């Protein structure tokens, strides 16, 4: 804990205003080690393998190459609101090695662990989808879903068969969220359940595991996993430093009871001497990093600069959380700002309110920075996601934010869902070649204030080269001007070149969506 500011403050404060001395500093936190053993407990794995054998006895399997995965089977965006904590352990001895030859694994891990931000967001909902068309082999539901230790407790889960000898596992699901039953046929992108922390789990995450020809395998390709990627479009490991959460409160974070409880959130503080508390999740913090905070008044003048202090981390922190506090009194009411400066770079610019009006920070959430369809050329044989990119601080008073999604095919609503994830998925089978697919989202704050809708649309199987949702002479001109070239937006059939097949696609879709 640091006690400082009294002497410096005495030098710079306006002499006509009486201030109570400021004090504060780094309160606590540190590196987080999520799930370092057994996502699937041995007894549970035996139970699942028995279910698979029963299924295979009546569904003969053949060996063969599995189909490629069109997208990660969980709502949210990888390395944005989702963080992949562990990959599979390529090293079959006691070592730990992921597909890029680093150590983002635990010994013997056989899947990908994608963490959401908090238990609060588990309650808001993070949907999990089938990665491919398939049939349900095994499920379990009804188990406690707020585990904080890898203790071998039973999980809620789904196992799917995709033909051949290809199986996928979806683990740690939320209690009473499993939406499919054994024997049911599912389509790629179809909702299976919600992300949670059931079973042998320390934090809400999806454990996604792939098996083929009686062996588990790593879907991602890299320096330590040769061959082609199992993903149609692989997202590689993010290694730059970034913040995944930032929030403020007036509650003493030192009194936090620990997981699975959610940290309090508040962004409006009454004038007067008080500690402000704030906390964050940070990833890829380099060794020997330093921090500094700068407080700005409503008129944007600098009120206080903490100076620079070390985290004293002698090794890099891949996943860490920290909290700070500062106590000060001020006569300046209105919207303030704290800038977080790590290693000389501003990594967050966080608003807060000093006001006698407790509702000063209420109101609509932040605007998305972008809303887009993924993939941009929607295919009838693949699911499509609507991806929302949000600023780090999603509400200026740190209220929980949800996303109200609506999907339309040829102007008819085909799916509605509201949850906490930064993307939603429309499964295969919901649309056909030539259909106009539109995704919309309204960003909702917990008090009911919304912002939007924001939307994006396109034509299934191509024709919309400029991505404006309508096939017209602009798209025709793009195809003609790129004829013979490799220009992905106009290469609708993805054969590497814009040619007469693409011209035929734009002509047959002409006028769609306009
Ligand atoms: Zn796992």
C-alpha cells in the first residue's frame, strides 16, 4: 500500500480551497491461474466414453478426415470478451506446449478453454453452439454451475457426433441450460447451452474438445502442430498487452469475499472525502511493468498524477487482476476521468461522476465501435455471426450490459436472443442461397436504457461485393474492375480469382436487398 501525495499536493493545490490530503495506491491482485488441472474428471470421462461406445454400437463409424470448423462454437469474440486460457497440450510427456510452442496449456489438457469475463456475465448468458452439423451422443444437466476449484465435481455437458469418427465435447455448461437431447440432430451454429463453471472448473468458461479416429486432437495449426488448420479461418493467439475489464466502485475491494462473487460496480460518487476503488483484468502484462494513473477534472484539467510505480512482476503475467484505491475530496462536480497508463501507454480512459445526484452516470450504454457479419460473404452451408465490437468501458456507470439480437431473413424475424456476449449466431438451415440475411443488435443497460439498433446485412452466397447489403451496379462494377484478379470481396465462390462464375453470381442476385 502506498501513502503519498500529501507533500506534493501541498505544492500544487490552489490555496483558497481546503483539501483533505489524498492517499491511495495499489490495493491488491496479481496473476490468476485458471484451471490448471482436469477440466474433465477421470470418472466423468469414463462415463462419457461409455455413452460414446453405446452410441457407436448402433451408429457404425468410419475413419476419415473431419470437416473444417466454420467458427469458434461460443458467442463472444476471441481475444475481446473471450480469452483462451488453455489450448491442448501437444507435449505428451510431462511438459506443457501449445500449438505455437508456447506454454498456454496445462499438462494433459485436451481442449480449448475460453474464459468469459465474470460470474456476472455467466448470469447474463454466453451461448454455446454446435461447431458442425451432427447428432447428440451424450448430455448432462442439473449440476451446480458456480464452481471455483477443479475438484472433480460433475459438469453439465453436450457431446456431438459429426459423422465418421469425429466427436466434439462442450463442457462446464450452465445448470438447466442444455437445450438438446440424446439422439437429436443439430445444425452447425445451433444453440446447445450456456457457458458456466459446472464440473471441474475454476471460472466460467467453455472447454471445447475434438476427437477423431479415437484420439483427441488440436484444431489449430502452428509451429508445433503441423498440417492444415481444422478452422476455416484460424484466429491465432493474442500476445500484446490489453485490458479485458475495468470497473469502479465505492466498496472496499479488500473486503471482497472472493469468487464466485461479483465485484461491486458504481461510477457516481457523492462529493466529499472518500476512497474510490477501481479494478481491471489485464492480459499479457510484460515483466517489470509499471503503472500510473492521472485524474482529470470535468474541465479536462489534470487534478492529480499518482506518479509511476512498478508492479514488481519479475515474470510476464498472461492473466492478472489488480485493484487500486484513492481517497480525495474535491469541490469539482461533474464527469471526471481516470487515465490508466501502463509502461507509458494509456490503456484505459475511465469516466466517473462526482455528484450529489446519484443518477448522474445513468443512461444508455456506450456505442459499439463496429457491428459486422462474420463471415462477410455469408454461405448457405455455414453459420453466420453478428459481431459487436465494444469499447472497454461499456457503460459510464459500470452497469451490466446485454445485447438484444434479432435476425431477419428476407425481412422475416427468424431468431431473437438477449445475452451478455459480443456476438450471436444464426445456424445453418435458417437461410438459403440468394436470401437477404440481416442481423441487428440493441445494446441494453441493466436499467432498461438501450442504444441502437445497429445492423448489417448481406446476400447469401455472394453478389454484395461492397458489403452494403444490396446487390446493384456498384457490385457489378467491382466484379468487372477486378476481373482476373484475386480480390476476396468479389470472389464470391472463393476459388482465388474473380471470374465469370462471380459475374454470374452478381447478375443472378442483382437487386437483392436493395
Ligand atoms: Zn479445459
